[in-house]
C-alpha cells in the first residue's frame, strides 16, 4: 500500500513539473482572457453606476476614463471588454443623445486615455466628491 502511495505522489510531482501540452496552455490563456473580460465588464458597470450616482455635471469623461483604466489594468481581456463596451455605448449614444460628434469624439478620447493607462484624474472635474 505504501509503495502505491509513493508511486502516486511521485507521478503527481513529475507530471506537475513536466511541460504542459500546448493545447492546455491555450485553454489556460483563454480562461484568463475570459476572466479578465468579465472583470473588465464589471469595472465598466461600476464606473457607470458611480457616474449615475454622482450625477455631477461635466464628470462623464472622468468616469469614462476611470472605467476603461480599471478594466484595462486587468489584462488583455479587460482591455478588450472596455473597448467593445465603450464603442457600443458611443455608437448607441451618438444616435440618441443628440449631443453631436464632438461629444462622442471627446468621450472616445477619454476612453482611449484610460484604456492606454493614462491617469483618469486628468478628466476629473473640480468639486467632484472624493468618494469617486
């Protein structure tokens, strides 16, 4: 019995230290991407909720940049989710909000700034509560 336990433990140690097959590595990377994308979507939603809660005039660019920044910090999946969500939001809003192309361009600039690692506080308006 002890011999079989030793063989089993040795096998586990050897397998754990051996190179993993390429397909397994690809599955692990895909899993990380999906996890990062889901987390990035949560970051974007949290920034949106904070923007709605703050209801502070002129703060939308800050929340756009913050949501993209937090999502992109998660990794490639988070950056992908931030880009997809931001583009979808801007495409939808540009057709309904009536604020025009200039506002959409400024929103996309803030989105890209945050997604590329820029400090979201660049867009923070004076007087916005510290909570945000």
